[in-house]
């Protein structure tokens, strides 16, 4: 999807026209360094949600960093990528798992022309190049990584690198954190870190919003759209109620299954690959299988589901 298509999509979503004009001014004022132009994302999927879009745009134009908080499959990563494309910024995506340390983010010492120099990491590059840096699963980061995040988000917009000069943040640089809450390995973020973000609570996909995504992003007919919307909603509800884990609540997996069904793969086989087999718990697989069998008749064909 080209940037012009994304902007047109936002106009159709009734995003404030004045706000979008300010975005265009931002883009004109902050040219992309040709050396990192290939990092400006070209989104495949689009995030649907007028209120969330406007909140994020207001925050970014006002110079703030944002934290996207919500359960799995609420579109946090898709939205982050959409924002980077809309603002025409190079993007660095960092998964803050337990193996990521400060050197992974800031950079490491290396030899070049007989001298010790800093091989810059994604946080440093985003700071210098006016990029959007995504801290994915920020509430899984260990303390060493969080110290870098604290420094990067400081109101002075300056990163201290021990042994090197301070790195000022470019005016266009923004940091976007994403977090699922309540899952194994996550923890509460401290007040000092939270205070550095504008926080956006991402709503779960349900009802008309979910139907709109399936209607506009796939070739499903009306009956097929209703069936797959019901499938996703039922799995999501079972996950929220604790009957199954969130592994089967996978929008990417659902879209992958739909693509394979449209190409001719059996419906059940495609759903097994895209959703059921994401869990390795036997009981959970049976629950997900039962949901699918309840909704889809045996032998249903792609001709009954797609336009």
C-alpha cells in the first residue's frame, strides 16, 4: 500500500482534515535521509479506528512518544507501522525480550581504520535519522534495556552513550512502545517510564469494526465474512474468559488461512495451519476445533465463502 493510498484511507475514515494537513506539513519539513529511505515501511494491512488514529496523530505532532497498550490481536504492530508510513519516517523495530541488552539498542564498540568507534544500534540510528523506533513488548524488557529506554524518552531529547558524545534526538524522532498485559513474562511498568509516554488503550476487535476489516481487506462474501468474524470473536471471548490461551487469537493467522483457502486449500486444513496448530496443548486444540466445527459445515468450499 502506497502512502497516498493510506492518506486516502484516512480521509475515508473521516479523520480530521486539518489534522491530516498538519501531518503533510510535518512530512515536508522533515525530509528522509536517502541512506535510510528503504526503512520507511510499506504497509500491507491498515488499522481501522478513527478515535485511535486521531489520538496518536495529535500526540506525535505535539512531540510526544506513545505507548500502545492492549491484549493480543488489537493491531498494535500494524498501527505502529501505519504511523511510520503516514509520517514518512524510517522505522526500527526492537523486540525487548530478555536477551536484549543496552548494547543491542545503543550500539557496540568496533574497530574501523585502526580506531575504536561505535557501531550504532537501532535507538542511536533512530535518534540521529529522525526515525520512529518501536519498542515491542516493552513490559518484558530487563532493567538494563529499560535504562536505555528511560534515557531515550527523556524530555531533554538527549541520549548519553558512555565513552562517546551525547546523541541529540532529531526533531522528527518518536518512540512507540507496545505492550500486552497479563501474560507470562510481562510485568508492571514503573511510574517514571509510564510518565514519559502518552498512553493509548487499544480496543479489542469485535462487532462492526471486525466485520469492516474482513469486508474491506478480503474477498469474502457476506456469509463468509459473518462466519469468520464469528470465529474470531468466539476464540477471543474464550481467551478473555480463560478457557484457552491467546495463541489461537491470531489475526495474522486468520488472514493467512483465508489466503490459502482462496487459493484452493481445504478450509479445515487452512484453519489448522493458521489457528489451531498455534497451540501445542491437546485440550486447547480440541476446544478451538470444536468452535470451528460448530461454524463451518463439513466439506464447505471456497466458492461458498468468497465473492
